[in-house]
């Protein structure tokens, strides 16, 4: 095939529409291949549509959290001695010896018991539970104070103390969750499943049994695998007293991310139609390098002189304030997961995907069939001309009236040796049949016994020694053939 012929073939194949033709074959190789692919596709389609819920339209829900402090267990510890707490040691250097990057030294912290409202802070979707603070008293003096102009003021810092808060991990949280989605979902989860680091789970039923989750700060820390008195592996700094850095989480603070993964599908393949709304709770520790805490809290405790109408300027006002720099446990909530509902368009797309895979499998088997069978391609494809011929043949067999034949058989002519058209084939057949009948009639006239022609006394002059001479069929030489032989200077043909 030349280049131009190849280009024409490619163009023809490109613009030709090929439809699917049903071809039945009993080739064992193709049957087993087709069965193998169909089994894989059926398994995948079932798993994808039913088990993986591809007939549902999913979205990431928003899980809002309502948190309330439960203080009873924390308040019950108020009368206990501080010495019973492992971090309230005689000298804090046994637990804390830390110099920060800013060159602030932390050592020998006290243990104090504060009200929960002093060291907790709730935000819309987060919670601070502080475990350590540094307190200092700042005295501000403004000599020559004047309400009409700015005066230089001096500040004196005194009474700098570090302190651990006693027992903050005993505070508890009552957590209520509401799952919302754009398709109208707004309800608490039927099951709240809390995952532990060891793989165990604790299940609550806030949606069905109104079983709200109550977790202590210690429970949340343990869910992240964190011990407040353990050394922070990510803290940067150095030691001072013992020249060995001792920076426990209770000093450095802890950043926890509570992940709320909500779903209404069951991962169990034996329960594909279970649409119970579940929220899985897991706690993740987010490493921090420096002390982690909220903004400094400032408490004003008054000044040397009260305000009056003559001195309204805050700039020139003497004052005393207490500042507290906190570090502690920060808990933030992060929504995740997928919830869905049955969607017609999504279902149709999943089914269409299965049919596409079936078509791909059939195409693969067909290509293999073309490689291993010479007839497979011809059995599968036929052009319009081949189909018309087959249809005309079938029609002729049913009604032998030459329907659909592109010519009249009566117009067929027998060609002579000189390619000259002669009589049509029907007349030729008629003549042949007549000649055959004539020959049969002549043969029937031959006597069965040769003795009928033998003369009694020895016979006539034409008598052969062995009886009557045999008869022979000879070719009749036409005048046209004799003339042609003479023109070509050949011998005259003999019959």
C-alpha cells in the first residue's frame, strides 16, 4: 500500500461510522476473556455504586459545637493540699528549667488555685484552658502631670512570679454537636464516637438518647497522647539552673485540634444502606516551638490619684496594674467528613460509568479476537455493499424473480473466442438441451445386436471384419471457423 493509498484508507476509516454488531462466537478463549472482564466490571460496579455509595451526592458538613464547663470535679479538689500534685514540688527546678528564645527565664513556679473563670476563655469555636501564668505588678508614675500635654511617665515592674494552676485538667466540658448541610440537614449526630490513641473508642448517643458527651481536659489530652508533665519535644530554648532544658507541656502550652468527621454512610460493606448519622471525634496535637497562650490579661487596680475634671488625661494618670502572661491548652474544633443524599443525576452517572466499562471490556475482547481469529473482523464488520448483496441473495431465494439484482439475467451473453457476444444464456441453455435430446434420440437408434446388420453370405463391400463400424460424435465445423483458418494460413480444420 502506497503513501497516498494509506492516507485515503485512514481518512475513510476516520469518517466511517461503525456501529455495534452482535456476533456470536464459541471461541473458548474469547468466552473466558469476556467472562473474566464482565466479572471484574460487575464486582467493581457493585462495590462502587452500592458499597461506596456513588449514587449519593456528598458535601462536607459544618459541625457546630456548644461547650459548657462542668466544674464539680474541679471544685471538689479545692480543699486538697497542693503537695499532692506532682508538679507542685518544693523547688520548681526539679520540673522547670527553661530560658526562652527571648531570654526570659522560667524556674521555680508556684502552685495556685484559681477560679475556673480566671483561667478559661471560650470563643465561638475554641477554648482556652490555661495551665501556667507569669504575673507582674506594674506601677506607673507621671510627675508633673498635665491634662493639656503629654508628659513622660515611668513604669516600674515588681513582684514577678510564675505559677502553675492547680488541677486544670479536672475541668470537664459538656459538648453538644449540631451537623448542618446545604440540602436541609440540621440535627445532632445519632452516634458520637470518640477515638483513643490505642485504637479503642467510646460511643455516645446524643441524637437518639440525649447522651451528651462529657469530657475532662485530661480526657481530651490523653486522646491526643499528651501528658502535661511530659517534656515538650518541640520546644526551643535552653536550661539555666541545671543547664538542661526542662520545658514540660504544662509550661509551654499545648495546641490541640479536635477533628469532627461526620458521615451518614456505613463503611461496613455488609451494611451499605445504613444511613445513621455518625460523628467521629479524634484529637490531634499541633506542635509549637515557643510558649503558647492567649493575649496578656491586664487588671487595673487603681492609681495614686483619682480622676477629676481638671485632669482628664489618661496619658498623665498614675496607675497600678497587674499583667498576666498565660500559656495553656488551646482546643479548636475542625469540621470534616462527608454527608450525602440520594441524587438522581449522580445515580445516572454511576450507572453510565458502569456501561462505559462494559463497552471498554467488549472492545478489548474484540481486539484480541481480531488478533487470534482471521474471520472475526469480517464477522463483526460489513459495509453497506456487502449487506445489500446478502439481502438480495436472501430475497432471491425467497422470491426467485431477480428482485434487487442490478441487471436482468436475460441480458447476459455468451462470449465467443474473439470476445464477441453471442446468444443469451437462456437460449444457449435451450439449444444445449435440444442437442442433448437429439443425441439421445440418435443413440437410441443404434441396434443392440450387431448381427442385425450382417449379411447372410458374407456381407457387402462396406462390411467390416468385426461387424458394423462404430459410430463417433464429431465436432461440426462452421463456415466461419473455416474462413478464419484460411485467413490465418492454417490448415483447414477437420471435424
